[in-house]
């Protein structure tokens, strides 16, 4: 890749929320003999501008799949230590111990990564965020004191999705509520984070989570009760929150006889109902 291409790609990685750097990079790719890749980026950017419910069956989705099959043949994904062949468009993604790239493309690029531990984050974060426009991250093996350290990493401000696996607990959820680094976040996965009433109450008062649309709280082992649900329902600080997924049915069942269950689904109409 020429220096011009490298500079354009770096702009894509540093501003994953912007479409313009992607489209400019697509123009460069077409001008430098890669029209299939260029069209794939343009098609996926256009597809992402549609409402999510309309994307699956739209002709643009079929065209994106066709372009990917044409331009990115081969089997396997980039997974450390698996010995699988790397797909053509993924050949420059680093293969690192404890780092796994998610399989899908979003707006023309691989955008998701799973870190096996906080140590892996600190070891490889610069290589990972320079290799792709990462805006979805999952970190495993967390402890409450690690959450605040994670939120100080500069790339966190780029994220649209964050998944925290481990004993995040009340103090970790309070750190999420305090930070000003999650203003772009649209999806927060705390499905194995041991949510508590106090932690959920903190999230309900967070001032920087104004773009949050989906919250996942499944595997409810931390002590969350109907009181925590009530705090979410009455949370003016989360104006765009439309789904709280994974709430255990027994918890909602215990709300029977009150209007809490009905208010829960009215407040969060996009919640997945099992």
C-alpha cells in the first residue's frame, strides 16, 4: 500500500463513526486496481444508513454478499493458533495470542475484536486499533477494578459497542456511569457482569450514555431485583434506550400484580421477548 493509501486507511481507523473517510478510501482503492473492494465498502456504507429492520432483505445486502464472495474467497477467519487460512481482505489483520477478530464486516471493514483479558488489551491495543476501524470490543476476565482502567484507554471513545465479561459488579457499573468516554456507545453488554440494583441505579443516572440503545443484563446472578428495573424504567438520563435484553423471566414474573412488567415493555419496546 502506498503512503497515500496508508494515510487514508489510518483516517478510517481513527474515525470509525465517520462514513466520509471510508468512501474516500474506496475511491483510492478503485483508482488503484481494487474496484470490487471499493464497491463493497460503498454498498455496505449505504446499507448501514437504512433502518435495521429493512437491511436484511434489501437488494444492497444481496449485492454486498455477492461482492464479498467474489473479492474475499477462502475459508477460515483470523484466529490465533487455529492454523486456518486467512481471507484475502483480512490478510493484514494481526494474528495475536488472546485476540480474536469477529467474522463480519460492517460498513466495509472488520470492526469487532475480542480480548481474552485486560492484559491482552494493554499488550496489543495499539496494533489492533491501527489494523481496523474497531468500534465493537469485548473484554473477558474482568474484575471490578479493571473496568475503570479500561475506560481510560483512548480508543474507548470510538466505540459503538462494548461487551464486558467478568465480575464487573457494582463498582464497575458505577465506573461506566461516571466516565465521559462512552458518548458514542449504542450497545452495552453486561450479560455476565453480575448486575446489582446499585449498579443499575448508577447507570440510570449516567450523563454520557445518551446514545445507548440496547443494554444486555442476562445471567442475573448479582442481586438485581425489581427495584433495579424500576430505576431503569424511570431513567431520564437514558433517552434513547429502547431495549433491555436478557432480563430473567423469574424477575419479571415477580413483578406480576403490579404495573412494572407492562411499564417495562412500554419503556423498552425493542426488548427481545423470549
